[in-house]
C-alpha cells in the first residue's frame, strides 16, 4: 500500500536545550530582580487628621509653626513642607503656607495634595480664580481627588456670589 501522506520534519533554526535555558535564567533573573527592586515607589500621602488642642497649646500659637520649621530644616522633604504649610494655614498665615507647599512641590512635582492645599489657601484669601486654576492642576494629576473637586465647586460658587 502506498501512503500518500508526507511527513513534515522541518527543524527549527535554533535548538533549545537545558544548558541554554539555564543560562538564560541565570542571566534574566538577576536583571529582572534589579529592575523591579529599583522601581521608584511613590511616597504615601501624609494623613491629615483633626487636631485636638488643649488650653496650654492654644497659649502659644507659634509653637506648631516653630516645630514644623525645625523639622523642615533638619529633614527637608515633601512631608515636612506639607506639615509646615499646614501649620501656617492653621495660623491663618496663608501666603507662608502657599510658599511651604510650593517648596513641597519641589520634592514631589506631582503632589496633588500640595496643589489642593495651595488652592484652599487662595480660597481663604478670596482669590477664587487662583483657587479654581490650582484645583484643576490637582485634578489633572489625580482626577479622583474628591477634596479638590469639592474645593473647586466651592470656589466657583463663591466666585459667582461676588
């Protein structure tokens, strides 16, 4: 009987053997580990919690600012300038708080929290156009930032009341 089937015995242009696979793994595993280990991890957002003040704390309103200034001087980073800005903001020193948050942005240019805080300070100074513009910058970084959405809506409503 004549078999009309033809066998396809084409061999690949390269052969993969165990030595080649092991060599590839020995090379690729450290490379992949180095890449993954060196990926920049984003800094966590600082938590803002309401502070409970005692009468002793209220007698010296410059104390939180002085403490935050010392921390920002000793360990200047994003969080220390965020906290310094909050200290100024809580003391109703809005221009200084804006400067501190702008300094925080030098350490983290995509710090949506800093942009939002700057916007809130402008709102407290009745500069609603600036507040809206800065809120838009915060939302461009993080469109889901609810506090920036609320601040922008508040600024628009205040601007319309003028």
